[in-house]
C-alpha cells in the first residue's frame, strides 16, 4: 500500500502509522508528494502568496504525484513481490485529495482510505465527476465534523451519489469524527487509525 501525506508534510510524518501497518503484515510505503519532503519546492511559500492561497499549487502537486503512482505500483509488484490485485492507498488531507484523484484516474487500487480530504475541486479532474470509477473500489472516507479547512459536505455528496447509483454496500463507508476539526486530537486520530486498520484488514489483502 501507499501512504500519502498532507500539504507541506512528508512521508516521515506517518512513520508510526507505516510501522503499524508493517506489524500487521502489510507492505506499506510512504511517498513524498511532488514538491514535498526530499524534493521540497523551495519556492512554495512565494507561489502560495502569488496565487492568493495554497489550493491551486496543492492541486497541481496532486496531479503530478498521481501521474507517478502507476510507476510506484509497478515497482511494488516487480521489486517487492506485492500483489497487483491487492493495492491500497491511504491519504491524509492533501493525500486524501490524491487518493480520490487516483481512483478517478482509473488507477488499479482495491482499497482506499481517504482521511480529511475532498473528492471535489473546481477543475475537470475532480474525482466526483467520474463516480463510475468508484464502483469496484472499497472506499472508506473519514471526515471531521467541524472541519473548516476541508468541509465534509463534498464527501457526503459523493457517498450519497454512489449509494444512489450502485446501492449501499459494506465495501463503501463514510465515517465522521464527531466534534473534531481538521487538526484532530490524539484520541480522534487513534479512532481514525483504528478504522483505517480494520478497513485495510477487511478489504486491502
């Protein structure tokens, strides 16, 4: 599986979660998104100021990173003997945008956990425009009830549309962290991680 971090973070931000997955028997790889971590874009702050916000740059970085995911999945199969039929993505915040986009791009993933992100943005690549791509993906979306950075309404709309189109199924679920904001407490984060691990155990092997 691939773990995708949030905006201005890096793969090492989720070292503990990667270790948790490894102890559970998963091959879990954290990736640095384009412009982050080991390939940090030194001009990021200036670009954000010029654009009047982070969203345009973030979506650009998401798109570039999604274009790299097929090669990463191929490497997991060819170099680490992973199963091509059991690929999973976990994304947090920006990483959740990336996970939704990867599904919308038709990438071969079995299970997706998208935490604190959105499947909607104002361009033709928005994941909510291609609900058919989600039909055979085991999708767990986790949102925070009081998230003002990434409001959960778009996730509600996606899951409602998928349930209307394909019917409800145990392989698609939307969990809400009650009382939480985008920056979760340790207790709220553990709740999300417990749900994530259970989902991966059920759908990601």
